[in-house]
DNA sequence: TTATTATATATAAATATTCAAATATAAGGA
DNA sequence: TCCTTATATTTGAATATTTATATATAATAA
C-alpha cells in the first residue's frame, strides 16, 4: 500500500483522535445540532467547539447548514457510525481481556497465599 | 456518553493516527512479521519502527512473541481490520463525492463558456 | 569472554496540536 | 444606525508527538 494513501488515512484518524470531537460526532447520531446545542453537551468554550468543528469539516466528516445566524451541523456519511461501532467493539474486547487478566492475577496470588 | 470513555477512545484513534503505524497494521494483515521485516517495508529507521511498535503495544493493538533475539509482531484483535475496511469505505465515498464535485464544476464552466 | 545480531529505550530537538483570549463576521432586531 | 446573538478565525502559549542519535539489553556465535 502506498505511503501517500497512509498519509491521508492517518489524517482521517487524527480527526477522530480527540475526545471532544468524538463527543460531537456522538451527539450528531440523533440528527443535526446547532453549535450552541453541541457546546451545551460538551463543557468547552465557544471558540474551542468551533475549532473542533472546523477540524471535522476539514476532514469532511460533517457538513453545515446555516439558518440566520445559526449553524446546524450534521454527519456527512453515516458510515462514520459504523466505524465508531466497530471501534467500540474492539474497545470492549480489550476491556474483557484486561478483566480476565486481572481475575487470573488475583487467583494466582490467592494460590500463593494458600 | 461519558467524557472519560471518549478520552480512552481518542487514545485508541491516536494510536491509528500515523502513516507508519497504519502501514505496520496493513503489513500484519497477512500474519505475524518480525521487526526487521516490518522495517524493510517501511523506509524508516530501526528505532523509529520500534517506537511505533511500542505505541501499538501500549494501545494493545498488537502482541509480540519472541524467538531468540527476534520479535514477531501480530494483530491482537482481527476486528481492527474490520475497522480499517470501514475507514477505507468512508474514504472512498469522500473521493467519489469530490470527483462528482469536480465534474460538476467543469460542466458549469463549460456552460458559461458556451 | 568478546563480538554480533535484533530489538528496545532514553534523550533532545523539531514539529504539530490544543486551548483560551481577543477579534471578526454576519444576521436580525430596536 | 447601533446592539445583540451565534459562530468563525487569528494568535500565542502550553502541551504532546515525532524523529534521529546514542545507548542499553538480551540471545547467540566464535
């Protein structure tokens, strides 16, 4: 696979690699939201939210619709949710593995104690 | 969704957000590879590859098996390929959209010229 | 033991990202 | 026109990431 392609793909993943941006995308699951609404669910200040939205726009992950002075953001390609769901699955598998490991470590120390 | 969860998920995406690391994961599609083999396909120097592998290990994306002085890396959860495939799909959709836009712009300028 | 091979880690400089403060823009109302 | 509301952009400081160089470690061979 081409190095340039990996460069572009890395940019794409970078766009997802921030908690605030993930929270924004998560909020957009239920449909379009204004910047104000997004900000309310985010505990970050106005310019920070706007900057993260700019980043998501730059990677074509979201689109804007303006109505008066209000900007409504929505997801460009719903496949992004598919991606986030697969990520969640991987994530959960990891948690399960870790729990199994912890359980095993606990049992080993119990055996040694006995 | 919890802020802490988004923090963890962002870490996960950060692990993917580098061209060299994507190239490594791509190489591991066909099975385990030694550090040397990975390096050969990567055009980066030894310590750089090793550092990227450390990052992938830290995020539990890969696992190591040592045999003598050689370290063989492999994918921890094949679901990662599912993720990369969905990413590819989104990526291709974006390219299609852009091409359509370009085509449209070309047609418009042709109409104006006529 | 010394040398070699394969890999890992520490360090530091270069670069990129994030955030908040200040400022800009644009629409609508008084 | 001036004010307000909603959003965007610029800037600079703080922080994080990346890379190469140098060094460390561990297995094996000579």
